C-alpha cells in the first residue's frame, strides 16, 4: 500500500472540508471529513509497520478532532436557523394584522 498517495488524498479532502465549512456548507464539510476518517481507519486496519501505524493513528486522532469541531459548528448553525425560523413563525400573526401599504399614499 502506498501511503504517500493516500495521505495526499486525505489532505485534499481535509482542505475541501475546511473550505466547505468556511462557506457554511456544514453538511458537505462533515461528510467529507467523515470520508477522511473512514479512509484512514481502513488504511490503519491493513498497515503492518509500527511506525506507519503510529503515524496513521496520529492522523486519525487529528481527523476525529476536526470532525467533532465540524459537527459542533453544524449543530450551532442548524440551531441558529431553527431559532430564526421560529421567530418568523411567532411573528407571523403580528405581521398579518398590519394593514397592507397602499401605493397611492
């Protein structure tokens, strides 16, 4: 197994996840980082060398930390949207009670 190409692929996916998160596209960011962790876990199960194993375990630890950060950001983002949505729903009766502006006035 050539870990150098795998590491490059994981690095690209991690950058993509970070950029998704910067654009508040947390769904794709979490999915991409999950792909990184699953791929590292798969490689870890098939690696034989102790030094490679230790390096992959460190990468997996960092990937899991980043995944949890993204999940936390995702939940905060969803919560903020739900709060705004509920405020809109709660204010609907008041908005409907206001008269419609007349363009002739």
